[in-house]
């Protein structure tokens, strides 16, 4: 079971930076929620400290990014364990899903999760695409689809 000291792979951090971007000011995300840094949604207390348009100090942004990434990666490890999947690329992609959608994403995307649970990779990929999530951030869903579909491929040397 993962804990707070599980090291987040650099590939996860790099992918999140690529997909999330990085802003030092507080802005409203696509859902109108105050956000800063690497896609960090501000909490109620953070909203009191930093209003929209305010610049957030680098050390605060870095702390948020580290904590949010750790939380998402730990959730991905738990979910991959539930799915009995040990593929690191899939776990990394799952961390990105958890970062973007939250650790309860599988309760919202029940069909995708159910298909993953029984190894229906094509169906899980199709379900992920048939969503409001795909309409909002298609590249993020495509990243996840690639990781899902790669599970169906035999490992090198397996034939």
C-alpha cells in the first residue's frame, strides 16, 4: 500500500507540467474555479489569502505542486493495485487522471472503471472518450486511452 514517502516518478511530474502548465498568478480554470501553479485548485483558506489575479510565491506554488502530485500518484497506486495492474506507464497515466479529476474519478466514470476491472481495454478506452471529460480536455483523455490500450499489447518477448 502506498504511503506519503512513495517517490513520484519524474515522468509523472514532467507529464503534469506539460498538460497542466504553470502559472504564478491565481486564475479561473475552465470550470470557473480559482487555480494557480500546476493546476492547483485553491482551498477556501487559500482563496482568502490569494485572490484572482494575485501572484503566489514560488515556494508556495512548489509546495502545492509537490503535495498535489503525491496525492494523485498515491491514488493511482491504490487504484492500480485494485485493478491488479503493475504496468508503470499505466500507473503514471492514472496519476495524471487522478491529478486532473480527483481520486474519486472512478465513481464518476463507472463504466470505464468497470471495464478496467475486467480487462476490457478497448471498451474502457471507448468509455473514456464518450464523456464530458473528453469534450473538455481531449488530449488528456487520449493520454489515458493510450495507456489503457497498451495494456492489451503483449510484453516484449511474450508471443
